[in-house]
C-alpha cells in the first residue's frame, strides 16, 4: 500500500501530520522527540521496545529495527489502518531501513538505491570517482593480495577504516607500510556492534589515501533537489593515529573562497547522488588540492550539531528535517552574519579505565556564555578509548561574540568540570568485578590470572578440626591500664571470647593466647601446639602501636596465622602512610596534609570543613565532634590537643559531606571476594553536629547515634556499588593485605566515592560488620571465621616459607605500573 506524498504548497502546520520516527536512539537524543512534539506533530515510533521515549510518542510500532523484513512488515500493517505522512531517522544504524520505508510507502525522502551507495564508504568512493568528483586513492581489503597492492602502489600515510560505522570507530592512520598488516588485523578482530552499533551493517575494510587538511562538517537542508540552507563547521584536529571526536567551531574560520568551493563540491555530490529531500550531515576536508568529500550522512548530525547550527544561524534542523520528511515546504532564512560564535568541546580520557570522580560546578549553568552541557558517563562507568574503544565522556558548548571571546569562554567553562578516570593496569581491580545484587559477593576475575594461582583447599579443613590458637588481649577491671578506653578494652575481650566459641562450634580445638601476658604467651606459642593462630591481638605492652609486631612474632616462630603481615598492618595503622599509598595508586581519597609538630604549616589549598585526626590510633580514639573544624582557630586547637595530649602526629583532610560506606573483603589474590556494603546516613543529625563516629558515639556515651540510619545492605545505585567494590579490592591489594579487612569510604552528595582508611584488623564479633552482613548472606559468625581461616590456609599451602611477607600484588618484574592520575593537590612531604 503506497501513500504518494510530495512537497505541497508552502505551509508550516505540523499539527495534523503523522511522522514515523525510526528508532529512538540513545537518551541524549531526547531533545529531538521533545521538539517534534512541541511542533504539534503526531509521533509514531518504530522501535524494538517501549522506552524512555514513551512520554513523547503517540503510537508505537514494535519491531526489531535490525531486522528489516520484520520492521517493514510491521510498518506496512500499521499503514493499512493508520496514516503515516512522513518517515525520518536521526540514528545512523537505521538510515537504510528508513530509505526502504520511503520506497515502500512512497514518502518524501532518500530512496534505498541512493542510501545504499552513500552509507557504504567504499561504494561512495567508487561513485565519486565515476562521477568525476575529488576522490582519494582507495582499495577494499579482502585478501593478502589487496594488502600487498596497497603497500606497493599507495603513497603513505594511509587511512584504514570499516566500510560501515560512524563516530570514527576503528578509523586508523597508518604512517609506515610495515604497520598495515597488523592494523588491518586489529580492525578485523574488533569490528562488531559492541565497538560501535553502526558496525553491525558489515565487516568489510578498505584503505584510502590520507588527506591532510582542515576537516569540516557541512550541514545541509535539501528539498526538491535544491539546497535551501548550509552551514560549515570546523572540526578540531584529532589525536592521530585515531580520530575520536575532539571539538568543533562555528562559523568556519576558513576563507570565504574555500568555504564556497566546499559548498559547491558538496552540492554537486548530492546532486549526482540523486538526493532530492533530506537533512544531510556532509563530512569533508579542505586540502592543498582543494575540497574532498569524506562521508555523506543521510540524517541530521548528532550530539551538539543541532545546538551549534541553531545558535549560530537561528535555523532549527529538527523542525526543518521533520517538515522535509512530511512534504511541507521550508524556507529557512540564513542571516548574512552569524548570530554568535560557538565552540563545542568533548571531554576525553587519555586512557581506558573507569570514571571514578565527576564534579560539575553549578555555576557553569549560570554563565551567560553557557549553551549546552552533557555528560554521557556516570561514576562507575567504564571508559574505553583507542585502541580498546572509541568513547568520549560528554561535551560542553559555549557561545561568544567573537572567535577570541568564545575561546576564552570555553577555557573558563572547562574549569567548572572536573573528572577522574582510573586507568586499567595490572595492579588495579577497577572495572573488573561484577556485582549482581546488593547481597551477592563481588566476583574478582583477572583475565590473565594463571591457573596455578587457585590452590585447592587444605583437605584437613574439610575432614577434621584444627588446633587453633586465638592471639588476643583479655582485660578485666583489675587489669585495665588505659583510663577512658575501658569500652574498647571490653570490646577486645568480647571479640576474643566470641571467636573462641564460634570456632569450637566448627569442631576446632581452640585455646586463647593473651598478649597481656607477653613472655608466658610467647613461651607457650614456641611449643607449637597449634596448627594456625587466629590473630586478634590489639595491643602489646599496652600500646596499639606495637600491634603489627604480633604478626612478626608469629613469623619468627614460623606459625601460620590469619590476617595481614606486619608491614601491611603497620602501614594501614598509619593514616599518613595509607593516604600516600592511596595517592600513589590513584585511588580517590580526600585531599590531605599532616603535621608532626604544632609549628608545621598546613597546605592552604585544603578547603574547610576539615577533619583533624590522630594519625595512628584506632577505635576512633581522639575523634570528637570538635574534630571537624571550619576555621583556622578551630584547626589549631585540635592540632594542639592531639600533639600535646595524645602525642601523635596529626592527619588533616577535607571533610566529605555525605554517607559512610563499610566494605569487607575476604580472601587473597586470585580468590578475593567483597562482602555486601553497609551505609550509614547522617541526614537526620541535628544542626550543629557532624555526621561522624566519634569515640563517644561509637561506644554509646552519647545519644547522637540514634540519628544515624544504617542500611544493611546499602541502597545505592548499582554502578556506585560496583565501583566501591572495585576500589575496595584495589585498596586491599595496594596495602598488601591478606585474608580479610574492612575498607571505610565516604560517598558525597554527587555519588563520588572517597576512601577514608582501611582496617586490616577489624573487629570480629557477632554484632560487628562481618557478623551483620554474614547473616544477610545466610552465613553464621562461625562461617565467616571459617572462611578467613581457609583463606589463610590456602595462602600458606604449597608456598615457600614467608611467601606472604612479599605482599598481595604480583607484578612482572619488567612492568612498573605508573601512578593512575594525581588526584591530591596537597604537597607530599617525606616521612
């Protein structure tokens, strides 16, 4: 059934028209459907499913647009009982399908025979050559003979690219002949819709002569074979050998004569192709030899093209494209001078990785020069740049009354957007975990992990009980030696007793080794009547600073034990060293500085509020509501109190407003698992109080904790959950931890995640984090402890003596991973 339509008498009323839109595309194309709806047009959407576009759509035709037969049949059936006055697509993948619908229903548009040539880059090159249009030397690659021909007869450099595709995906410049073969192989191995959706149309590759010059976009409106409007935009130079989008400027800075020749070449190309109706995005280059066509896109340019053209010339490409498709006469009026100058710039990453931080200052939107901002990625999203992918993160568009002004405005606008991409490298787990639900464990999978890294569990653990020693501290009212810390001491004793009871339920023979009785305990340990020690020691000689030496004593006695080695425990206890390690590895953490004396100066770039902490205490000792300071006077008072009263170094870091995340890790390299995340929200805390766990809050000496809301598991977006899990693994590995640990983080109001610290020796009780999340996983407290023991046993099995002292990260000796990206701005002084 055909409904013959052609441009009618001049009119612009779309209110009684029914426009078929083929494929909604990404959410960032929402403005298109919104604009068509504002014009009063009835929208029919041919789409695989109902989606975000539903609020703009009057009728759906549901069909898989990748299946042309299915889609054509669905449109045909719809047209039998409902009107379709025009068809259009703004999605490159569906240009050919749209052309087939034009043919089937006799609608205004571009016929399939034309679209087929224009969309196939190689056929388009052949067409240009036959039509006498400027054409670079080119050849399709289907065999080794073709590769050899190019090497022998082409002048290098050349460009290798897929016949189909968009966004410059897999387009590569090749400087040397010897590289041609491997680049062809790279393109061939990566052509797939996963790389770029338009690549699903075909897998052919061709090579063409490289054209040096200014690349431009020529946006054109064609009706009845006449070009009624055109606009030329300069493309910013790309970072060759790849051609990922960088930015654009409008109007073009080329000489008027050059622009005129480009327009004449583009018009001649469209005329010879036989394009009578449509909104065309024409890509070309101005070279020393004159203008050359690159590609003809038979749809409106994507991303910010509409914004650039409308801002510069006042022409609405969406409205005009819709009218052309509906057969309504258009008469766009292009001013003799640009209304304003505009520049768009894409946000790029220098490497593939995961977006871990995004901060957009709201002041950007208030600027008079602001035109458009769009960020395609969320925190936690992967970012794939060449050669792994061809993605940019988003863009910003600004305007100004001259080229100089608009450039200055752009530079200022970029200062309002800050983002950090964590780079993939052998020591990082960012982007390599999968969390299915809030209660599931995060599976840790490294692609190049050796099969031998997985050690079979020690058989004795499954068949019979072990002799387990619990290294601990037992306190009574009579033996307490730390006034004001009785609650922490009581908690330490409770933990030891609960660990003993839980392990005995598993069938193990358990005895306590009290490190408050140091010499007798060492003598008992030296008798070696235990198979493994569960290290729960909190103090030696009444000092938590000596806690790491408990592991050293066990190493000297050559007794296997749970938990991290002495170095990892010492580093994680020292908040200054921890922060430096996090900073080196590019792991997000609040900006910081530190002091060893009252006379030390604080980095002036730190922004209030700040939180002031003793650098090497645990259990929140030294933390009060006064620890968060908002001015220099308060800062000095807190620093003085910590140095004089606690006689400890001081860590000062920016206070992160938001919620607190606790994430437990169990296992070791090759078998690491992340437990469900717990989140504490402080939004109900009374004014004048800070959302922190002070010592008094933690041990129930105040009632402020009743204003805290604990989510177990945390109700946060999946991407944030996955990112936090991956960061937790990176922290665990960077600090060289073993068997188990708990990572403390803060998530600000924008969803940015910052690591506060790692506890390599967290409290283990039924009511502690590990006990609580264990219940969510249907694991008893004894199950959690058993997993920790099994992790330690696996770590010792079939390994040379003291292997665990080498840390938790194995890196080939010829690879030194670079720092990911400097996140901190505070100067780092030598300890």
